[in-house]
C-alpha cells in the first residue's frame, strides 16, 4: 500500500514547484517564441497573422558582432568567477563555523545595496576623473589618456563583481559537504596541495561548479543594465538590442525573436549537458534507477 501511494506523494510534493515553473517560465517562454512569428504592428506592438519576417531580420550585418561580444564577455566573466570562487569556497569550508558565518555575511553584504546603485558606483570609480584611474596612473599601470569606462573591459569588470557572490555560494554549498579527509589521504600518498586540489577537490564539487556556471552564465548572457550604464554604444550586448526593439522601436516580434535565440543559446547547451550526465550515470549504474 505504501509503495502504491509513493508516486502520488511525490507528485503532491512536486506540484507547487512544477506549477511555479509552468506559470512563470514555460508559459512565458512559449508566448515569446509565438510572438517571434507574428508581424509587427503598424503603430507598434503585435500585428495580425503569422510571418517569418522577424526571423529573417536576425540576419542584419550588425548582429554577428553583437552576438560574438555577448558570448565572449559572458564566457570570460563566468570563467573568472569560477576561477576566483573555487579557492574561496575551499578556504571558507575549512574555517570554524562561527568565523564562517561572518565571512558568508561579508560575501552577501553587497546584496543589501540596490543593484543599480552598485553599477553607478562602478561608473563613478571608472570615470576618467575618478580616484581609481588616478591610482592606476600613479602606479604607472595605465596611461593618462586611457579610458576605463564605456568599453567591453568595463562591462567585464562589473559583471565579475556582480556575479562573483552567485558563484561562491553554490560552490561553497558543495565544498561544505566535501570529505576533506580525502585531501589528507592524498597528501599522505605524496600528492602536492595543488595536485590534490585539482584532482580530488574540484571533481568532488562538480555539482556546485555546474550550478555556479549556470547561475552566472545565464544572467550574464542576458545582461542589459550593466552594458547600458558602463558599456556605451560601441559595447552593446544582446540584452541592449532586445530593450531597444521593445521600448524604442516598439517592435515586439523582433525583440521576441532575439529573446528566443538567446533562450535557445542557453537551453540547448544545458539540455545537452544534462542528457550527457544522465547517460554517464546510466552507464555507471548499469541502467539501474536509484
């Protein structure tokens, strides 16, 4: 009897989250994909009928450069966040519980400040008359005529600053559950600290690394406010084009087509990764379900 009721209990427990995902993720995504095949209205908005015009408009000459810029900035920002957050999470997991709580508080402290205020603070820091440029010029690291603002480098720096805590938290959650006696055993067998870190610790927290990868890469790809405030016209990303087509041109089908492409760019690699992981798990367990 208990076995018979188990699937129903699982469905009841899953229903709230499934309903939330359906209402706020699946249905809006379907609507966005549907609008991409609608014509633009004469006075803005959505017209009647169906067309491939918005899809064909994605072949504009300026889009390949913007797409390439969006991808490389997002990938580099994600890679740097993972590179910096992994040793931080390792160090945090080794700290005493009381000290760990205070350190975690410092990591999440930026969340207490409004997101836009933090971006404008970086705009002030990177300004041509800001103290950061003055310090770099004094140290001889940049020339007096260097421009720190309104370029891809400024976007990259602010993206890393913004999403670094999002990378630390899931990696730390995985590192906290890691069995550090494995590191000690590796040291006893002659492995160096670096070798033990990369060969034992990093594979042991791969779930946290994958989660951090997703929570940084996905919002970075769709970032709009950061490139708009510190990037300038020559450093537009896909998010800026979507906002421009929506609020300035009022061409919702074109904005939806861009959003659909961005969604596919995120969902397809994620699905391939999940399918590959399921296949590896199936081979490892001999096809048996847990």
